[in-house]
């Protein structure tokens, strides 16, 4: 199988949805080759790892995407040598999705975010400029429905995304959650004495979700000995001990898990918007894999994923009550943490989903799974024919 990923291995979505599954899929008899769309330098600028002057940034971004046009066209031609093409979270630049039926490709689309909706204006500076250029070139609002109509299968990260995809794909949709390698996450023992750590783990463009909770953190700081650790971006909260850790490029899962395991409570606030509802609760899953209790907004599938392993909080009063309970009660943290770890092992681990994902890909490669416009041009080869 050939996979077009949205980014290199260090890009979080590509790492969790594609790269970490290569070896488990190979063990199930499915070989995966990956060709990223965005290069390392584009990724580094988007996540703030590389700073360039504004006068240079715009032309460089434009040239970067223009260089991808002939490359993706060549990739599409090369895809005819594979039994299946999986496209992860991208659309083809400037309408190239029209080549899919002409080339007779067996196509699978995978997405774990509401990429069909406008992105929130959380990113600043370089991140916002990069996003504008990318969205203009990729034309998702028109290209994505057209692309899904050519798919043998659409793999959605949650039921909300699946519901949106069904009418565009003829109902050929399966839900496969975003998962973690649970073996790399060691469950923690609840700390019984402070200072405690309330932690948020994410990317720079998501730190704005913490802003409405500033009064909650400030009130808690007057009652409890705790620190707020923001991992992945800078965050200010006067009156609260905040430790901001710059976003890291993780190449070792164990190091990422160790950073999360330093939390006593993991938080995942989200606004109640359609875009936020499309998220797949990866933060919560990572917290739970470490045996850390979760407090999250009841948005999208957060409640489905967390279940009885955390507390859902709708407003500042509920956030204050939930965090206060957990900071004061190590036994409660321990119980919720154990439940969360069990949920991850059962439903949100690589080991749990890899066999089913391999089966879905084999089924998608069968000629009978192809949309009618593509089926007549197909070679009719099974996925594991080589």
C-alpha cells in the first residue's frame, strides 16, 4: 500500500495515524510505503521550530507548495504499482483528485480532524500565514467531497467525522480511532503530597483553548499547592505558577510518554464548536495511557473516549470543582487513572486496532469495494498479491 501522509513522521497527526502503524500492519501482512506532502522545513516553520523573516516566509511557502504539484502528480502515477492508495488528511492540490478514476486507483481516505471546516483563528504569525496558503492551494471545501466520492473506503477517526463523510462516499465509511502504543506508556502512581501538576499537552495552535480557564487556575492557586505545566506552547496566567515547555519534535515515544507522566491531572478544554467536535481526543488518550485522570470539555467524542476514567466539565464552576476534587483526593486520581489505562488497552491502543485496520484495508482493495467509476479501470489485484 502507498500512503500519502500530510506531513513527515514528526508531524503528530501523521505519526499517530500512519507511521506508528507501519510495523503492526506489516505484521498483519500489509506493507506500507509513505510519501509525505509537507517537508521537514515547512513542518518546522508551522510549529515554530524555525523562524524566518516575513519577507522570505511568504514566497518560500508558495514555492514549497508549487514544488509539490508535479511531485504529487508523479506520486499518483506511481500509485498504480500498488494495490491500494491511502490518502491521510489531505486533498490533492488544484483539483488533481480528478486523476483518481482515470488511473483506476483503489483509494482510501483517512482523517482525524474536521478538515472540511474552516480552521479556527488560534494560530498566530507564521502558523496563520502557512495555514492560509495551504488552504488556498488544497481547496478542501470543494476537493474533499469530490475525493471521497472516488474512495473504496473512508476511515474516520470518530463517529462525528464518519457521519459527515457518509453522504459524500456512498456510505463506505469505517471508524478507526486515533490510538497510542500503550506498551510505551508506563502507568504512574498517584502522588500523595504536593506540589501537584495540572498538565496540558498539545501543539502551539491549540494553547488558546486554555485562555477561558485562567480564572479557574487563579482561584485554585489560592487553595492548592499546584503548578500548571503547558507542554507545547507558551501560556501566561498571573498568580499561577506556570511552566511553559516549547513544542518538541518527538522521535522516541518513551520520551513523549515520560513528559506526560509528569502530570498528576491532564486537561483537555475545548470550545463547543463544530470544528472542535471533530477532534479525536488524542490528548485524553495519552493521559489515560499513563494512568492519569482527565478533566475535559464535553465536546465531540470526549465523553465516549473518557467514559468513567475522568470528569467532564462544561463551565468554569464545573472545571474548578473537578480539578479541586482531583487535587485533594489521590485515591480518586488512582481509581480514574486505572480505569483510563484499561480503556486505552482495550480500545485505544495499537494492539487493539491494528488487526481490524489491516482487515479493512484488505477489504477496500477488493474490486467489489471500488466505486463504479473506478471499478472498470481497476487491475483487480488483491492487497497482498506481492
